[in-house]
C-alpha cells in the first residue's frame, strides 16, 4: 500500500508517517517509480505507536515495542525491553501523582487561609 492508504487506515497524517520513517520506527520500501510502499506489518507498527502515544508514551518510548514486533513477537509488549519501558513509565506517572497531590495540598492550604469558611470539595470547587 502507498503512504496515503497507510495514513488513512492508521488514522495518521502522511507527515507523521514520514516522521516515523525518519526516526527509524518504520521503513518504507520503494517501488520502481520511487513511491513509498508499505504492508500490513507496517500498519501494525503504526497502530502500536499510536496506541502508546495515546496514553502518554513518546516515540522513543515506543521504540522497544516496535522492535519487539519486528522481531516476530505476537505483541509489542512481549519483550523485556518493552516491560522495562512500562515499569519506567509507571514510576514516572506515580511521581507525577505524588507531585500533584503535594501541589493540591499546598493550594488547599492557601485557599483555607484565604477563605477560612470555605469547604473544600474533592472536585476542586469551594
């Protein structure tokens, strides 16, 4: 399939596909007329990249998952390097949560000082 069809089927722009190619995440074959050619395996790689990015992973985070699929594994998370990325990402998220909780506590304390009679709700509205 050509780049336009891959883009349509994967729900991405052709520009994104060229960028993924530039980053070494996908690799186009060239037809005799120079057009980029892709197959179903490339579609699977792009879908894996997009699903990871949808939950906050970067392109660099996606690399081990792509490599895992390229190695013939049935899923991108079947390899040790992918599991390591999951662990690192969870640790980052946990750190972000702790930071947000601390920031929320500080803002709540400031609100309590500014508005002694206000009742704090869990939804953030006084």
